C-alpha cells in the first residue's frame, strides 16, 4: 500500500506492507521517523522553515519545520505509542539553488530549522542526504524501516 505525501503533508503507518513516499524534494525537506520495536514509520514533507504568522501555522502545521517536526513526533507518540528517543530519524532534501543571486536560500534555511527543532528535542538524525543540487524522491518501507533515496540533478 503506497501512501504519497505532498508538500506540507504528513503520514504515519504501522502496516508492514505500507510504503511512505514523497517526490521531487528540492529545497523542501522530508523528515522520516521509524520505530524498529513497534514497526511504525512516519514521514513529513516540509516546504518552509517557519510560518509568517500563528494563523498560518495552525492552518498548515506540516508545511513548516517549526511546527511540522514536533507534529510528526507527537503523532507517532500519541497515536502509536512511540518514544521519541527510540526512533531512527532521517533528514533529506534542502537542495541549494543553482542561481548565484538566490537571496532566499530556502533549502539551507529549511535544513537549519529542521536540525534546530531536532536539537531542541535532544534528538538527531541517523540518516541524512541533504544539500547539493539534487532532487530527491524518498521511499520508506514500514515493514523493514528501509529508506531509499532516488536522486536527479536539478536546475532552478
């Protein structure tokens, strides 16, 4: 069973036949979380580091690193009983623009925000594939915890 996660989306599954997938991460960042003991996997596809205002964070909490990372961990904990410290975490994406005049640096800012959220929770990623000029597609197999990363060079 494939579960596709779009920008700002979050999914958690405990079915061994489930796969969580997200496509074409460029400046966006995906965070994966997996409990080996409970065989539960989760993934979020983050679009921006933080919301412009509190109303926006409430409307789309998965879209932002500052609200999405805690939401993913909270969902795993409350719905499936996962302890944050038992999770294997992964961070993927955050590509750099190939444009020299890119003043926004969204990929780097997304990564900084995700890693800051994890650090604030005293957690760290055990899998990372970030930065560069690559578009990444991810697949997390819930039955095994295996994460596959497919890359393609990008220009934007």
